[in-house]
C-alpha cells in the first residue's frame, strides 16, 4: 500500500496545484463530488453493458472496472484533501472497522 499512498500524495499535489485558485474548502467539496461523478460513470457503463441506455453505447465489464477504479482514486484523493497528514491512517482505521464482519465470518 505504500506505493498507492505515494501515488495518491503525488497526484494530490498536481490536482491541488491545478485548483490553487479555489478556496481549500471548495476544493475538498469538489473532490468529494468527483467520487460521485466517477461512480455514476461506472453505473452508466453497467447500464450500457446490460443494454439499458438509449445512446446506443456498447460497454463491457472492463469499462465498469475502469470507472470503479476511477471512483476509488477519486475517493482516496478526497480523503487526502481533507487531511493530508492523516489520510493513510484514517483510511486504514475506517477500512479495518468497516471490514470487521467479513474478517469475523472468514475466521468462523
């Protein structure tokens, strides 16, 4: 996970530079919104995969996965924007708490 957080830190610096004309709170809010946008793109690709779009776009599971990874990256960036110094620790604490039931079920 070290490489992942190193990459997120570097990407965050690039994105923050691009948004330096915005107040920090607005930049954080926009990044949280980016998570929803990316997740929406994954849902759109899934609809296309199932033939449920009117635009005629054909989609595959590879596009769904690509958009899901985009949502994960956007979420990690949002966590980093909120608290760069504790982003990794915050993620690990929440991840551990939210996966407790799965770990318990796997151990049973």
